[in-house]
C-alpha cells in the first residue's frame, strides 16, 4: 500500500471538547484508493476524526491535508469529501430521484446530465427501479444504498462513512460490506470507514486504525493487527484471545492456536468443560489451572472430545505482554 499516492495527511491533530474528551495528537496518512477503517469502542474518538475530515468540527491544533491542500479552514461544501451517517438522512418528502438530484441541481448541472448520472449511480448501488419511490417505501439497507449513491454523485475525493451499516441486520450488513468493497474498487475511491465492530473492520479494510481513548493504539493491515497486536488492549479488542498469566508476563493465545490432545502429548494438562459445535468448527472450553481456556477445533476432531475428559494441549503460537501493560 505504501507505494500509492497520499490522499490525506493528518498531522498533530488535537480536538478537545470542553469536558476534556476528544482526540489527541493524531498522526495518520491515508493513501489513494484504500479503505481505511477507524476502529474502537464507543467514545474513543472515531466520529470526532471523521467529522474533522468532513469539516463538521473545528480543531484545537494540527493540520488536515487533502490532495496536498490544508483544508482546516474550509467549510464542508468546499471540501473534496462526502459523508454518510448512520441514520441515512434522506429527505422523507422527496422521492429517491429528488433526493439524488438535489445536490446537483444546486450546482446547476444540466437536467439531462443529472438524469443520466442518477441512472448510472442507481445501477452502481443496485437500486435501478427505485427512482419514484419515497424513503419510507425502502428497507434500511436500500435507504443506505441511496444515501451512499447520493454522496458518490458529488464525486468526492474521499468518502467518509460513519457506522453506515450498524442499524442493519446481520445478513444485510454482510451484503453491504461486499457491495461497498465492489463500489470502492470500481470507482477506486478513497474511503474512511468508522465502526466499533472488529469483524466488520477486518472484513472490509485495507488498513485498520485501532483507537483507544482519543489516541491511536495501532495501525496496520487486518492480518498484521490480528497476528501481531502491539498491546494487550489491541489483542483483546480484535478477534478472540486467551490471556494466560505467567510469572512476569501475560501469554496471549488465539483459540485457533491451541491444539488439544486426548493423551498427554501436550505441554499443559486440563479438563474439558464444554464442547459447542458452531458450524464447521467447535468452541471447546478447557479448565486449566483454575482458568477457562477457549480453543477452536475442527468439527470432526471435536467429536473425540467430551465434557469432563482429561486432555492436554499445546500452544502453537502466542504473544507475550508485560503484566498490566
Ligand atoms: N459535541 C460534543 N461535546 C462534548 N463531548 C463530545 C462531543 N462529541 C463527542 N464528545 C465526546 O468525545 C468523545 C469521543 O466521541 P466520538 O468521537 O463521538 O466517539 P466515537 O465515535 O468513537 O464513539 C466521547 O467521550 C464523547 O462523549
Ligand atoms: Mg461515533
């Protein structure tokens, strides 16, 4: 990714609300044509950064450079960005067509051109037959497709998406992730995506920025962050992790990196607490030294395991963290 041109540079960005919350000394480079996700629990400052990029929040300190230009003093309309919010914000009294045409009419784009562009964009988001419908005649997922189409019609250089799929049910949410990836790669647009859902971040991002209390905890590709979380915080936030205290350190072990033996082959001895089949694999809890250890086991293999069984296990891969760090 690092060979791609720079699209956005955030330098030394600080924004504090009167109560002291906010974000502090954020430094971040975003490349052209990537989906970059800001990930972290509620309240860590994701929306604050996104709104700053879009021009909806002022800042205390720092620079925001988009396409080589400091945009800090520009109002949202003058920025090469478009933002989509969690609540779709379509105008309820306007049809889909009117919702989409609104911004272009303001820009005095000729009618025929508006029509053609809307038709093209509705195809892009797979909503071809919806021009005459009103928002309340559409499902949540369909409304969000229209909201995305509306923002894309403004031809933004950077598309900002704030938890756009979090109000949708699980199945539609997965579809929308796929759709977003397709649209992003067809248009080769730069996307900054915000979510608190680590699975969503893992599945659609080129890079993830993990945030903690107004600061950046780690930046990396999904694989880098999953395989090498740089702190206990990141390790516990991304995917599932067992933390096993040792004398001076904490071992962090992914459930899929624990190999169970029905004899004494493994380094650690324990007892099976439960075996739960979850589709193609099983989640197995082992009681080891008064701790609960979770292991993921292929389904066939799990059939040899049962509650109360004495087993041993081997840790195939682990990270260590300083205790309490
Ligand atoms: N307008 C505001 N005034 C005061 N505090 C705010 C305001 N907006 C956000 N905050 C606070 O700043 C912190 C970060 O908020 P936000 O960026 O919305 O987090 P996130 O999107 O990660 O949930 C939170 O503690 C939140 O309560
Ligand atoms: Mg938010």
